[in-house]
C-alpha cells in the first residue's frame, strides 16, 4: 500500500477545511476535526519507508522515525478521543466535557514523554524500516516503548469504539424506526467509526501478539505485515466516519432529499402529462447537467403549469366530496385534502381527454382551493402524487354531461 496516497488525500481535505478553521478557530469541534485530519495525514506520511529513511538520515539517529511515528500515533489517538468528547459535549455539562478532554490530553502527554524517554534510554543501532517492533522485541527500554505505544493506541481505539456503539444505540432509541436528516448520517458515521476503531484494535492486538511471539523466538512478522495493511484501512474508515455526519446533512438536503421528492412526484407528473396533448405549451427543458435541486424546481414548475392547463376542467364539488368522504373514513386532515385534490385532478384529466366543456368558474374555485391547500400543508404535491398512485388501479371516472356536475354524479373515491 502506497502510504503517500492517503497522506496526500487527507492533505487536500485539510486544505479544503482551512478556511473553516480560520473562521471558526474558537470552536473546539472544528479544531479537533482539523487536528485529527492533520495527525492522520502525518502518520501516513512519516510511516512510508522513503520518509523513514530520510528522517533517519537527516537526524543522524538510527530509527528516530520509530519514536516519531509512535508519538504521532499517540497524539492521533488522543485527538480522536478529544474530538468525540467535544462532538458529543452538551452545553449543560460543558465543564464535565472539558474535564474529560483535559484528562485525555494529559494522559497522552505523559505517554508521549515516556516514549521519548524509553527511546533515549534504549539502544537501536540497526535501522529497521518495516519490522522494528519484532526486531527489537527483546531490547530493554525499546521493548517498553513499543509496548507502551501499542497499549495506549489500542486502549484509546477500544474506548472510542465502545463510545461510538453506545452513542449510536442512544440515537436509535431517540429516533426509533425513523430516518432523520440529523440522526441518519450521524448513526452511519458512528457505525463506520466503530468499525474503523475496531480494526485499529485488531491491528494493535496482532502487533502485540507478534511481539510476544518474538520473546519466545518465534517469527510471526507476516502477521504484523497483514495487520499493518488493515491498520491503513481502519484509519481511512475513521476519517470517513468523522466526515459522514459533517457531509451527510448537506448531501441529504441537496441530493438525497430532492431526488426522493422528485421520484415521489412521478405519479402526479405522469397523470397530468396525459392531459397535455398536442395543444400543450412548450415544456421547460432541464439541462442534462442540472443537479437534483434544479431538477426538482423544474419538475414542480412543470406540474403547476400542467395544473393550470386542466384548471378549467376541475370541479370544486368533486374535490369537496372526495375530501369529505376521506375525512369521514378517519383519514388525517392533510391526507384528506391531498386525496380530494388528487381525485379532482384525475377527473379533470379525464374530462379534458373526452372533450367535455370547461367551466371557468368551477376551475377558478378549484385553483383557489389548491393554492390555499399548498399554503396550509407542507408536501401537498407529494401527498397528491401518492394518492394518485394509490388510485391508479381504479378506472378513470367518466365525467357527467353537465357542465357543473354535482357530487352525486361522480363516482366516490376509492377506499385506499
């Protein structure tokens, strides 16, 4: 695995987030996010064998890169825990959050200081770029440095994974059976974080096993190499897990939400499309490169234009009768209103297709009712579209011959 690729990718992400850091430099969460990304990129960069050789040559100290990478990994583990504390921190318990953050920071400061002391006291004259842990597994002080780093990083990853699972479970209890714009991305991010931290725990455990095996003269370096490969995957998953709750709400609002609404409006658009005929006006052409938001706006505009075309064929009496029938069946107010308008539009489409005469007065009253309902009920068009989809199996109503038919001359809406 080329470690420079994730290092460069994380560096680009860090540069992209630099303006946010400058604007919100007093925010603990923003500072923690940037610290995690920076330390993660540094860990990949300084763990690459060419960088290891360069640092060792530049400092003139064999294996100086080892203690440098260990310190970066310890700082990264601390930054992840601090970010989670600041991320979940409640204003009401802010002093407790700050206290926990200070504990994590000072504990890892002590760990980093001990790593430096152990390296200074030990002897590691032979440069080892890939098997440092197993090669010096029996060397005094260097052995303790390796164990201290592995225990610290593994313990922090295990604590972070457990915290992610607990937090995800709390969100699932708070929003049972619902996908919310806030809870959905956050729960997904926490799940990805937990998996990433568990992979890091597996890496630390596997490396500890290879070190213990080296104490008894066994060479299990292959296990360490496999674990190192998975450690890169775990680190990437941790980065993705932190980014999903940040990018997720934006993606939901700008991409997923409009696409879902666009799909939900399909039955209404198709039902009104049958009324357009060759006499219809030129439709709004959406560019092929348009995003979901633009496509949704054009779809709603097109639906309103088609509603105006069938407006003169709408019957306020049909709408009122269908709405009253739905209300008597115990439907909610918003659903009853949407069903009434759907039945009215369905009848208007059929009337226009059969060449029935229009009634401008009835059409004006129906348009006023539609405008009033749109102002009162959110997602009215989506509700109408769903009602039309449910009515699709019912044959189109045959409009009466009179210009202003009464409600008794129209078939009652189907019980959905």
